[in-house]
C-alpha cells in the first residue's frame, strides 16, 4: 500500500498495485509485483510507464530527476523526461544482478559477484585508485565475491558473500572508519567467526 502524509494523518493512495521496491526523490519510482515500473513526482499520482524492454524490472533507483532501472536480463536503463534508454548499450558488459547508485557514482554486481563501478571517484568510492572519473562500468579487483553494495554520497559500503563488511573511501578497501551506525554489522559478523 502507498500512503500520503498529510501532516499529522495519513491517507492511502488508491488505484495503485502493491509495490515490492520503491525509491523516492524528485522523480520517484517503484516496481510492482509484476515487475512493472511506476513513476511520480511530488504532488502527482503514481502512474505505470511503458518500457522499451519486455523483461521484468528488478531494481529501481531514483537519482534526483533520473531513474536507473535494472531489468531481469541484467541490463541497466535510464529513465528521464518520459524517455527510457539503455545505458552503455554499445559496451560489452556482464549480466548485472544488483545495482546501487548515489547520484554521483554507481556500482553494479554481476552474476559472479564481481563489482563494476562508474561515475565520480574523487574519494575512491568506486574501489578504483588514481582515476577521478570513470565514464563506463569498470571491473573492480576484489579478493572475494560480493553479496551487496550501498553507494553513499562519498563512499561505498560493500558486503562480501563471506559476510565481510568493506568501506571503499579515501583509497581504502577495508572496514576502518565505518560510520558508527554500521559498526554493529561488522561486530555481529566478527562474533560468528
């Protein structure tokens, strides 16, 4: 169910299907149980959009007025101003199974657990050293396969399939300086060893 906050009470927004994923920003997006994309801006109702691919959407990320969409076949799409186009359609890339983005940088995880990064890299948040901007996805060398990633404003938080927590920031691929709110994840993992 989707609810609208009316300053002290909530109102259910009718005539929208159940959503399984949602991302909120200037342009918001959601995925329904059928893998279809719904979009809306502040003050407007969600509406389903037709996409140029037949596969279900498995991830949607809102970056201001742009949506990044990951389709089930592993391709990444960009939706903006009522136009949806495949990103990097001329590049040879693997099938992505997961995607995270911050508005400045993005990281996709392929079906083998490899990270592919692109965008701003001024703090080495892509896990790549010495390159300030990476225009197309580039494979990141990492010692073990990745489970998930979260891109923040100037850093990326990585969880490996073994459960290790890594922070990619300021040229490090280690867990020092993890924000205090995240330290419990690393401590819980360490206690299991």
